């Protein structure tokens, strides 16, 4: 279901804290998450949970970075 290219992109996009967040949010063990990220075969329902939660985390982190950037620009462009 997931190609090596899909998993490679997932791994590149996932923030450093991503593995821990996936573990906390899904209850899936770190070794199983690493198996998925390393492209090893795991049960499909588990892989789907990791995939979905990982992309949710990636989206949240991107939104947070964008918000911080907007805030920084506001502060830097504000005249005092």
C-alpha cells in the first residue's frame, strides 16, 4: 500500500518529535513505528494508523511554524 517513495517522503517530513507523538497518540510501540519508517512490513491497520497520525502531526507542525513566522513578521514590522 505504501511505496518506498511514500515512506521516504513521510520520514523526511516528520519532525524530530514525530515518533514520540505518534507513540503517545496511538499507543503503538516505538519499535513498530521505526519498522514502518524503515520500510519493513507491519500489519496494515497499524501502518495506516502510523501514516494517518504522522501526517496529522506534520500538518500541525507546519501550521505552527507558519503561525510563528507570521507572529515574528508582525513583531519585526511593528513600529514602536
